[in-house]
C-alpha cells in the first residue's frame, strides 16, 4: 500500500493563522477557502491546529465571543503526527484511536505535510477505481 506521503497536503500549501487571530476571522477563512482546518502559528512555528470540530465544540457550543477569543485559545495542541512512510491504514488507525480527523505528517520528526479523513477517503475511492 502507498505511503501517506504520496497523497498528503505538503506543508507549502498549509493555510495558517497567527495564534492571536480572532476565531471569527479564522472561521471566515475556513469558510472562504472551503477547508476544515487551519494551522496556528507563532511566527513561523506551527503551534497547533484549528479544526471545524474545535469551532463547534469550543466556540459555538461554549458560547464564547468570536471577536475576543483567539485561535490559540481553542486550537488543538500538540499536533498529533505520523511519519510519512506509514500507510493509509496506519494513519486511519491512529485517527480512530485519538478520535481526530487530521494528522500532521512528519519526516524525521519535522512537519512536512498533513492528512485528513477526507484525504484518506479520496485515496481509497481512487484505489477502488484502479
């Protein structure tokens, strides 16, 4: 089976927000880009991930002020990762075990990409067509 590095989103394509970005701005960016997650940064360092699930559970359900609450306050951290040479099944198992839908992909411990449940589903759908 192909390693996840063959279909991950490379780090050069990450959409990021600074940690002090208000969650309303982050949510609008996610909506406008039609994405389910953003990486949260402190300068050039990725410090966490902000997902649509974080928005629902930590913002909407909690009733927090979207203009005064920052991405850092509601992000998921630390980022759960998997090495790039692992398989789709490895990534899927880790996601199920951790109850998450996004994984950072690392090469020698350095973040080089990201994979989501949606990416795995697309990969498996394409695999069936081959």
